[in-house]
């Protein structure tokens, strides 16, 4: 049986309280070769990362979610605890202000297409963390 460590596919964590959006984003990432983990809010995301941070190379998070952390707070915490994880934060209603996002994190406005997401990932992920379809 394969464990996540044995998988050649890089792993992404998708965080969104909207089940349909979370599944759509996971599908966008899986379509280019990521394995995905999912969490419904920032608190659940931290629990997932505490167990799987060695496997995760990307976190894709919504901004507005229930719980003690919104997407901006989650991004800042992940950047401090797990600096190897690339971060993308998305929202259709809120744009980041000064200090909202950690250095190196990227923001995407909603709605977005798979092509927009894939383009951002080609730019931000180190080559060794990109699944084959995203490599140039």
C-alpha cells in the first residue's frame, strides 16, 4: 500500500468552508498531478498540516471561513511554521492589505479559472515541487 511519502505526486492542501468550491479547487489541482488533502477551515487546516506537513508543498486557501483563523491568519501561521509550503490565498470579496499575507504568498481573486490557477502555480512553485504538467 502506498503511503503519502511514497507517492511521486506533490501534495496540496485545499482550505475552504464551501464544500463545492473546495472540491472544484481540489479537482483543478489533481488535474495537473497533485494529490490533495482538504480542510473546511483554518483550524482544521492546521490539524492536517501538523500530521502531513512533510508531504504538503502547496496550501490553497479561501479568506473568509469560520473558526479562529481566516485565510490571511492561516497563511501567516503556515509561513512561520512550515516555510517550505507555497501559499495561495483566494477571495471574491476581500483583497489583502498591507501585512495580511506573508512574504512570498500569492493572492488570486475569485472567480478564477483552472488556467489562472495553473499559471500562478507555474510561477510560484519551485521546479522540484511542480507536478510534471506544470513544469516548463
